[in-house]
């Protein structure tokens, strides 16, 4: 149940998009200066049908979603699972899923939202459901925030022994270099 394979199987587009939205729109360390709609388009590329429906009017809703999702990561990072669960439950109540079969190019597939659902409510629901599923499976301690100086990007820790501390190799290297400089400067001079 705590194996790597199990954790991987709980991650779907909801968690992937959640992490990407937070890091693009609710992080101090935002590395892109592309137009917001373009950034969202790239993030939603996991679901081409969503990209096709995206309009400029959806941008503020996705930014708001990013901020709400960041709150959840912050709460889980400081082990306040109750409060994170309360926010997720509010999101799931506001944007309920409606599982049903629909025919896609001749094949019956399970959909979770009516085809006329607006894009932003749908992604509120998809992200909330995936994060809720992770918490429900006991993975609430896998929600990470980068420990490098001046970085607050988030990640889901998929490492075997829950040892990931940084959002990226770049941050890991930055943190190592900072620690090295710190050691050099505190070493007593002879
Ligand atoms: Zn980082």
C-alpha cells in the first residue's frame, strides 16, 4: 500500500495539473513570462479536449484554482490534514462529479462531467478529486514544498523513501551550493 507502484497509480491528470497550476500561478518563483492563457494551454495539454475548449475568459478561474490548490499543499505540508480535507470537501461539493458513460468515436468511455460543464468548474473537480484520492489512500505526507532558498514551488513526492526535498535538480544544486558557501564562511580562519 505504501509501495512506489501504488502511489504512481493514484496520480492522474488532476494532481499533475494541480502541481503545474500552482507552480505557474501561485508561486513566488515563477519562471515563465509567457502569456497566462498560453501557460494554461500547455498545462492542460494532458487533456486535448480541454485545450480545445479553453478561452481567455477561463484564465482568472484557473488562477483562482491555483491559489486554492496551493493552500491545500501548504496545509498538508504543515500536517493540517483536517483543514485541507475541509477545503477539498468544499470544492467537491461545489463542483460535483457525475460519472457516466458516453460514446467517444464509437467507444464507450467513463466521463465524470456532463459535456456542457464549464472548463474551470470541471478542473476544480478533477484536481480536488485526485488530491482527495491521494489523502484517502494515506498519501497526505507526499505533498511537498521546495526547501531551496527563495523557492516555494510544490511537488508530489514519488520517491521510494519519501526523501524528496526540492522541486527540481536546479533547486537541489542551488541549495547544495548555498550550504557549501555557508560552511566555508563559518569555518574558522587559521
Ligand atoms: Zn525549488
